[in-house]
């Protein structure tokens, strides 16, 4: 029989796991009613009178809303219309609104209200509208100096800058004009609104003519009212790599740094004084080589007679020598007189005097004795030497002689700027003038009718034989020197304006600039100095536009006719130049790098008379293949950049090995003597390459082989 139990209890609450309420389960909250919101993008507009702007009005459904709303726009300023017109229907697809302000709408800031309703539902949004005249804009060009090679393109960016308050609701249409022949310009995007960038690409046809620094005008036109702004770029059109124009500039190594050279236009020879080597080197401009070295003790100053038959050389002590320009030998030596009653020349010159042979046969000397400094006049026929205090030149005076020997212009090179002219026919100084500052550089034309005087802090004055100013030479910067052409038609001025060494060719009749060419400059030892550049000092010139100048341990033949238009960004690549490696075999190619400041385009690089191949940029440095050579020895490395600059690395690369001839070595028959052998291509640039030295057919022991700073750049000593 089953048992039944009965109990009684009182319910005091709901168990945790049992819902309270009817049916024993929990109640659910009712779902939210459908709704929507609206928004305007952008939330602010800038509109100029007479223009339109657009905005996007969006409806965002909430909780299953799927209908449409009616939108009413209020607070629209007088003179502005809206499309679509208020009221209009708005769905979740959104609506593009166009705001148009007529030309009479009042300038100011307005807030427009948007009221959207759908049955009992509603939503609101606002947008601010600024009515103002169109704001100004400018064209910001990132790179204004560009180079494009034939058959290629180059690009820059243009930033359309919103430059002032006002409406920015417009676009700018860009266009280029004054393009070089065969060059096209493309903008992308175009037009573009202010605050945006657009790309400008220039493309040159393969058949286009070359051009230097052509000024291309860039025009921007505002869409609202046609207002225009202008800017410009300088565009050079150059040949492809391996086809840049070639300059005749060359360097001739002399192993001494001369301060005197004369050009014999009759025999086409340059005579160069080498004081430390006690010789005069005779150089042919045609072969670019020393054709003869003539021993002259302490050779310093040179002066060519007007008949081109002899060259006077001032040497050590009081000795002068005469070189015959045909036989190229010393034909006569003389000792300058001393203990003269009219000259305190005893016992001798303290410095070697600088000579100027005049048409009368007398010789002017600038020199310094123990008691006197200035001008002395030597008469070789009478055997006398006379102090000329009437010259008013003392101590550090400088001079330049006309080629015919008729006139000599002198400067005291002092703060007073005293300048005088010597007339050989009258043996007088008839013209004198004070320029008020250092007249530090002089030049005389061939017949003594015109002179150039460079004065510190002042222009280069062109004066006549009375020192009356005829004109101003259009050349500036740091002046290194000046010379006239053989026929007197041109004045060549070597200077450094804006950091680029140049030769300015000036017409001596009109005083107008004919053209500018890069001037030779080097960085001795290949390291940075202050100042880092040794710029050529012009000493003479020929009849073809070659300027002969002093360079570090050699003579430079500088091509003044290699006219270039240098952009403002031009930088002559001559700082710390080095070829790495600096040597290679004579019968095969060698890949090298040119270590210098940055290249932005690939230059043409020459090794002696041969153009390098496969030139390219390795980062910012240039790489090129040195072509094979058939003869051993060093060559000058010339770099032609697309900005018109030319750099020369003297003796920068060596083919094979070549010893420098500088004298004779001597030792006892038993041998055992140690000697330094200087030369090029001793394999220190080529790791693991042995060096062999033979003397008289016998192998000598090499004790040391290392780069030699004294021999410059790629030379070595073992």
C-alpha cells in the first residue's frame, strides 16, 4: 500500500531559476519604434557670389524604418536657391543638394536648418554656409630647375595654395606656354581645386633641339571668374647619356705651380715658368704636351718681346735669361746691374723681380730690394737700372703689359687703389688715378689702348690709356683674373659667382656679355679645404678662345667658348673628387665610381680622349666604365654634367703602371741603396695585386707601397 504525505508551506519569493509571473516565464520589453536621423556632408560650405556648391544629405534608418521623409530647408539667405527646392522627399538613397548664390547675395556666414518628417517621426540637421568672394591662390612649384633628355621625360609637382580668406569653391585650370621646341607639358589632375597637388610632366621628342634654361610659363586660371596666377620653371633640354657637348678644356701636368706664362701666337707655343723646378716648360696647345723643358735657375717671371723672337725670364739672384722662341734654348744670360747711383739696389733683389719688356727695349721690373719696393727700369743697352718713384708704385704692386709693349698698366694694390700707366715711347707715367680701394687685378689689350681694372667692392672698369672709364665689364663674383684675347676683341674674366667657377667672355667694344663657360677648378689633395677650390688664374689666351691659366701643379687650357646657361641650382662637381679605383689595366675596361657631391642626372665622363661607357647613378654617385687604352700612364678624367658644369680630375685615372721621371737614381755597384720611386698605377688601388720593380733587368725588393698625398689622388710611392 502506497503512503501519501501532506505538508503545508508559505511562498515567500521566486526561486532564482524560475521566472515570476504568469505562465511561469520572464516578460520581454517591447522593441523600440522605427526612427531615422539625417546628416549633411560637408557640414560647412564656402560659396562665392555667382557660383554653386554641392552637399550630400543622408537619411540613416533606425529600427527598421523603411519609408521616406519630407525635408524642409529654412534660413536660406536671400539670393540663394536650392535644388531640389524645399520641401523635397528624402529616402535612404540620399540626395545631392546644389546651393546656388546669385551675384547679389550678401556676404556673410549663414546656418541652414534641415527639418525631416515622416508621420510622427522627425529629425534635424544644420550646415553652415559662408558667402564670400573667391580667395586668392598661388602656384607653388617644387622643382623650378629641370633637365629633360631627348626622348625622355621629367616631372615636378605644383601645389595650388589657397592664399587668402574667401571662398575656396573653385578649381584651377593649369597650362604651360613658351615651351622649347619639341617639348610637351602634361598636368594631372587638371583642373584641380586649391589645396591640391598636381603633377607636371615634360616630355622631349628624340628630334627636339637642345636648349639651356628655357623659361616655361605656368598659368593657373580660376574657374569662377577667370582670374589668373603665374609661375615659371627653367627647363634644359639635353642629349641622352653619352652625347653631351664636349669642351676643349684640358690639364697639362708640370709638377710645379706657375705664376707666369706667356703665349707666343706666332709659333703657337705656351711658355710656363716653373720656379721650384728651375725651368721653363714649353707646351703645345695642339698636342697638350710639354714639347721641351728649358733649364733656367729660379725661373719665375716671363715677358715675350713684341716681335715674338725672345722670352725674358727673371731668375734667381739678379740673373735674367733670354730664350730664343725658334731654337727653344737660352740664347743669352745677363746680370742686372747693382750699385747704381740712381738705384738703391745693393746688394740684390730680395724677391725675384717680375719683368715687362717694352717696345723701347727697356724692361720694367716689379720687385723688392732691401731698401726699395716698386718699379725699376732696366736699360740692357746702356747697362743701367733706375728706380722710378714717379710711378708711385711700392712693395706689392702688380702690372699688365700690352702685347706690343707700348703700354704697361700698374696698380699699387693698396686700399687707396692707385693705378698708373707707363708709356714706353716717352719713358713716362702720364696717367694716374686713385680708385679708392684695392685694384687687385689688371689686364691690357694688345695695342695698349684699353685696360681692365678690377677694384675690390666695385665693378670691373674698362679704361683707356688716360685711365678714363669707357664702360663696365658685366662679370662679378670672386675675381680670379682677367686676360684679353690675342686680337683684343674679347676680355676673358675668370670668377666665381654663386659658387660656380666661370669664364665670362665680354665684348671689348660693346662691353656686353657674349657668353659664360665653366672655369677650371680643383680641390687639391682631394679633401675639403677652406676655401675648398683652387680656381684657375688666367695668364694668357690664344686666338681660338682657349685661356691658359695657373692650376695646381700644372697648366690648364680652358675653353672659354664652351658657352653654357647655368641654372641657379648648378653646382660644379669639384669638391673632394676621387675615382675609385684609380687605376686599371691598359687593354681592358674598368668599372669605377666618381666620388663627389651628389649628381641628380647622369653625367658624361671622359678618360683622356675617350668617353666612358654605361654611365649610371649609384645612389648619388656616378658609375662609369673606363674604356681600354693602348698606352700606360695617367689621364685626366673630365665630367660633363647636364647643368653645363665641367669638372676635371687631373691625372685621375691610370692605365697600367707609369713611373714619374724626376731625376736619376744612383747607388754603389754593390747595390743595397734604398730609394723612393714615385709614379702611377702601382696597384695600391687594386687589392691583392703585387708590385714588381726591376732596375737594370734585376728585380728590386719592394719594402713599402702606399698612396702618396704629395703626388695627389691616384699616385703611389713604393
